């Protein structure tokens, strides 16, 4: 087990120098390449949305989130095409907020995720943010003082063309605090990492190797399932060989293997569709593009 609050905060500060945030209280004119319009689309400014324009929505909180500013400045293509995002666009209760990354970074992701990770009653925006020279990180954004701004992040992996995929955002050990689970380098010896937000930092709790939740080029980011039972929550992930799925629980801040199922996993289909899981929890952060 390791606790690396200082490293996480320093990584975040270095990553986001030179980024810009703005707020628009008007409702954005779609660009010619994104003519869809509709709820959460502002009308006062023009932003360039992504080709697929996937939108995370929470109707009760009146919140939407999507990526913007498509760019080809990062030649990795792990998600099947050369286009990544250079900005994050959020609406909340009629106001719109835009955060544009420095040229040294991209969002290497398909859609932001929504969750209240610090239990303050407001949704945060969980992204996969990548440094062109240092690889991917989990980066959380927050609306504070009427600005969309960085909140906290994991360290970058440490070299270019290294990626991660978020597996779960939930109170995994049912202690009242939200954890974020991701698989680091899912294509080359994947490592399951679990961290939680504490005092404004993303603290690593524990990690185990031998799992994966993505295949190179796939648009399926939904190769994980979270279930619940009297024994607690179990996070299921494929093994590196995609010949089994393994179930893990977070017990006393340690990741414990509690289940294993022989299954030939299809990396291009959501894992929930491939096995009869008992009491699966709904996952609005499951991202799958055919």
C-alpha cells in the first residue's frame, strides 16, 4: 500500500500550467461539423465538439459534460482514430463552462464521467488526461468559484504512449468515501489501481497486477462490472489473457481476489453482456461505442 498525496498534487500542478477556463452564462452555437443543438448546447459562443459528441448527463443535477476541441497533436490512436480532445465543456443549471488544455496535453478519452467524488453534494468531472511526453492520468475537474478548474489527479504514467482506462467510481469498501478504480497500461501487463479523494488529493490505496479492460483500437471502455451482495461490492475485470474474469473486493484498504470465472472475453462487447452477474450495479459511466 502506498500513499502519494504530494506526488499527485505536484503532478496536477505541472500538468495544468497554461490551461484556460471560461464561463458563459448563455445557452453555444453548434459548429457546422456538429449541428445537433439541443439541451446543454450553448448559443453565445462557438465551440468545436468531437465527431461523436458523446455527452454525460445528470438530469436531476442539471449537469452535462462533453469533450471539445478535437486535435491530432498526440499520435497514439489507442481508441481507434487519431483524434483526441483538447477541451472540456460543461453545463450546470443553465450556465456553460469551458476548459481548454495546454498544447502539451489531451483528453485521451471518449466521454467525461460524472460523480460526486468528495461528498460535497456537487458532481465532479472525471477524465483521462494525457501528457504528450508522460502518458495518461486520471484527472478530476470541478466547478469552483464559478469556474471549471482542475481539482486533483493521479501522476502521469511516466512515458508517452502509455494509457489507462477507468473501471469504477464508487464507494467500493462501503465506508462512505468514493474510490476510483482504473487499469493502468491494460495492453501491457495491466495493473488495477484503486485511489480515493481525501483532502483534495487522489490518494492511492492499493494495486494488483494481471488484469485488463481494453484492447488497442477498441471503442469499448466498458470491460468491468461492479456487483453488490451481503459480503460487499465486487469489481470484475478480465485477466490479461482474456480467458477469465476475476472479482476483487477492497477490504481494509487492500485489494483481495474473491472470485474467478472461466470465460472467453470479447473485448469489443461490454462485460455485463457476457456473463450472468449476480446483482450488478447500474453504471452510468460505462462508455461503449459500436
